[in-house]
C-alpha cells in the first residue's frame, strides 16, 4: 500500500505540476485563521483587481473568488442562496 503524504495539498500540487509560487499563493489565501481576516461589505467602489478578490457569503460564510463586480446579485455555490451584491463581504487579509 502506498504511503500517504503528510500534507495533502503538497501532494496534490506535485501531481498537478503546479509551480511553487502558485502553491504559496493558494496556501496564503486558504490556510489562514479567521482572526487574520478583516471583512467589509462590497459596495459600488469595490474593484477585483488583476488576480481577483475573495468574497464571503453572509449566509454560510463560504468564500469564493470573483474577477469583476458587474452583477447585482449572485448565487452562492455552497448554500445556493441568492445574495445581493451589497450583502457580500469582501475579505481583506491582515499582514
């Protein structure tokens, strides 16, 4: 039987041939505690930027990445709730 690696993410990145810089970007965004996040509501001045922006559903607290904000409401992929744009929470990381 093949021995499983200690870190599943490292094994997955190796299998998929993902470069180290992309690995670190993913780990920085997803393996942080909620205490290291700041939340504010999305408004008409919110911009996604070149790499997109992480937003969080106010109902189930699942986060997703968006690349533009040219929508009025969006359905959460996790809880399937239709949420207005101004109710989504923008995630800012404390550094």
